[in-house]
C-alpha cells in the first residue's frame, strides 16, 4: 500500500507499507525518513534516525537518511582532472569536497512517480556544471519494498564523461534509539579497509583487517571495538572508513539481540563506508530525541571514495553513453530465537 502526504511546496512524504514493514520516504533528497518494524514481542519501533521538523533536513548537515550524490564521500581538495580538463568542486569539509557539494542530491527535490503498490521512482536531471561536475546527469532511483526488504536501485546516464558515486546515508539503530549502538553486533564481509587522514580522506593505504579492530568477519559488538586504542579509529573519532567487501552479497549484517532485530545489507557495490555517527552533536531528532555520537551506524555502500585520485581506472567515472546501474537492499528481519 502506498500513501502520499504533502509537506510543503513540492515536497511529499510517501509511505510504503506491507504486513512486515512500513517505510516513509521523501522526494526531498530521496530521504529515508522512517523504517517501522516489529521486535520479537511485536512492539513496533523506528529503526532509522531522522527529523520531525522537515526544515532540519533542508538546513542541517549529517545527511540523515539522504541519498548522497553526485559523488559520496570526499574528493581531495575538491579538484580533479578528467579528459585533460580540471574541475573545481565546492570545498565543504576541511580542505575537501564532501557528499556532492553544498547543494548535492541530498538537498534537491526529485520528481517522482508511484510505479505500483510497492515501489516509487525518483527522477532528477542534474545540470551540466551543477556543483562543479561535468555533464548533464539524468538520474533515477527506484525504491521498492518486498516483504521485509527495501531495495534502492540507482540508474544514471550522462551527456559528458563525469563522476558518480551514489550512496544512501541512513543512520540505523535497531533498538529504536532506546540505546546507542554499542550493543549492536556487526559483521562485515571484508578483508581490507582503507586508511584515512585526519580530515577523513582515504590516504590510498589499504590495510588487512586481520588482527585489527576492523576485523568484523565474525560478529563483534561495536562497543567492544569503536573506542579501541587504534590510530585509524582515533583519526576517524570512531569507525568512518571504507571497508572493501570479499563477498558479492549479504556483505553487512547488524544484529540487536534484545529486540531480535537484524538488518542485512546486500549490494552490487564493492565496499561500504562504515560510520559510527561520530559527529552527531546532540541535535534534536524524531520523537523529541537528541542524537549523539554512536547513536547509530551508517552503512554507506559505494565505490572507493576519492577513486578519481586513488584508482588507476577510477570506478567512479561514468562515460557518456554508459549507464550507471547499482543496487543495494536492506532486509529488516525479526529473529525469534536469538
Ligand atoms: C563521512 C563522515 C561525515 C558523515 C556526515 C560520512 O559519510 O565519512 O565523516 O561526518 O558522512 O556527513
């Protein structure tokens, strides 16, 4: 079932509901506003952070629930070269450009159409030169809910060679924000992670997770790791690192034992920025709750941040005539006997 509610001007809230899950999304930034799910006892909680007051989505940083584009994460010094031309992007995070610039996709109103009772398609044409990026980018995101699984399917084409790296920036807390994420168990199928500098920019150094706080190949409590005495964790103020997958599906699992809730993320993308909400600053969120560091975890599936500087054949280049086509799904399960 799909229900539409007007917020203001062209901004709507779209509720997609079935017996297992209710998700609320907006055409503002293709934002995931709510995910309402049961626990083992049948109690319903919202397992993503968000705001009650829509203005907060428009004015605050943190990208809560937002689709991030054209390019997620950082581009070194907001400058890159493509086909012999130099491009300059807005600098909005230390010396670097973050999450598509000042008015990236997270802050745009998308057109949308309801496709059927389970899915909605968002559409946005980003002008040639918008936020410094070359090419007119024709972008579509289809969000669909099948049973307990929400899938986000992204497509884009461009008039000129350009960069693209789309992610969703939801902040998950499977307790329904009754506690922070220290008691959440995390599993990430990744043998390697990318090191970052003090500004959060990947340095190009890739490390083996073995013997480090980054080895989540077996379930571990986030709270047992995040404050460890580890130089990379100190630089990120917690986890804020690209983890490079070693499997092609079900790459990230998150479990909250008390409620029996489990999230499984499966993606066509090769890695995810695992971010333990280190920069949440006590701001007011939904239901009158305040959000602090470690109140959630973001699992930002994407290509390598700053690939344009770090990779020989940057995975974030989209050539004119080619199609960007990536998919990430989020399965919200209740496990009866945990
Ligand atoms: C970044 C963080 C940043 C957060 C919110 C994450 O993707 O890696 O450093 O604080 O997004 O903008």
